[in-house]
């Protein structure tokens, strides 16, 4: 099933978000997003077959004066749901997140903050925890995911880290509102005391609707769900570092760097029957490109 998202409608939703972000930037907290507003505005939109908007291919990403994550990035992972049932899928993702310091991530160095400090090509997976899905409600909302991160901080299972990105990775059995219909993942932030906590959601698309969020049904690591999640994680992390509070880098259409290259893969090669486009450590991956703001470069796999 392909979600009925038209490019024009999506762009409107994104543009609407930009206005909202500017308006809320002066207050301390971004209000808990409602699904209708939130889902499109900072998400890896669903449908692996959807090309990026044509305008996005030529418009530069511009800086809007707000924070950029310039310290070495530390990843904190919440495995939400019954991941113990899928150890191989988990292992592939741990390997990927442990190798995200890469020519691909180095593209983000092109997005400095107001003081000229650059994103560093340094990403480390520092801590992982497992969290059970709450008994109710049956369908998790965006707010539930934020609360999951907040509770992990409350319980001191993670440090409060302004250079952290807290990734909530949901098991295939988790029913998340909007997942596989409107989005494959998204990033957001909330205030925790005086610290902004950057977090992202990426769901496991394995199942009958896999192809909504996966570019191919066979994959370089023999697990299309894991390989699809790796690409979405890369996308969200790139956006979280360059536009953590929605006042950093995005183009005139509201597209963040990775949005401009969503579902585009560049030069690729075969691994068995699957496509791949990069090798990280001992594994091959098929990761969507990221936008280089160097004039004349645009979507690329690395720098
Ligand atoms: Zn995005």
C-alpha cells in the first residue's frame, strides 16, 4: 500500500512547520506535537518509491541562526518491544550505528553554527537499553515515544547529554500511529531541565508493508527491515545534528539536508541480488544520500 501523499500537500505541511518552529523558538518548549502537524514536518516520509521534490534538487540549504550539534555525537538507543526475538536484526543495526563515523556522516561538516563551529565526523554508540511496550494504549503515539525517552532519563538509565541523540527503535510488532503510512522515522527534541534532548524514532518495517519504508525487498545484510532502518537512522541523525531544534539548516521549502536526498542512493553495486552503495567495517549497506551544501555537489554518498 502506498500512502496518498502528494508532493504539493507534503510541501505545504513542511512549510507550515517552518512557520510554527520560528514562532515557538522563543518559548522554552516546543509543545507536544499533534500527529497532523508533526508527522510530516521532520520525518523521513513514507514510500520508498517517492522521489524527492523537484525543487529540492536545486534549492540550497540555508542557516537560520539556531543551534547545530557541534560536539562529538553520542547515540543512546532504546530498543522498544520484543527485540530479543530478532537478535540478528539488532546486531546489524548495532554494527551500523557503531560505524556511522564515515565519509557519509562527514557531509554534515558543511553545516556550521553561528560561531563557525562545525559538526564533527564523530558518532559513538554509547549505551543501549531495552524497554517493554506499555500494555496500553494499543497504538503508540509520538507523545508516548517522547515519554519513553523522558522516563529513561528520569530513571537515570541514560545521562542527560546535550550532545546525545536518543534513538527509539521500535520492534516490528509495535503499532505506532503514522508509521508505514505517513512516515518511516522522524526526529524531534524536548527540554529536560535546561538541556535540549534530541531524539528520533525509527520503526522496523518488516512485514506486509515493508516496501513503504524499504527501498528493496532483498538487502545487502540479508535482512531488508534492518537495512531499511539503517538508512532511516542515518537520515534522522544527519538532520538532528544540522537542525536539532528546527532553527538550524533547512531550505526554503522546509527540507532538511537528508530530506533533499530521501530515497536516492547514487552509485550502487550488487551484493548478491541486493543493491549496496557503501561499505562500513565488514558490512555493506544501502544508505540514502545526504545533501552537501558545497555549491555544485548536492546529493552525495560521502566527502
Ligand atoms: Zn527527514
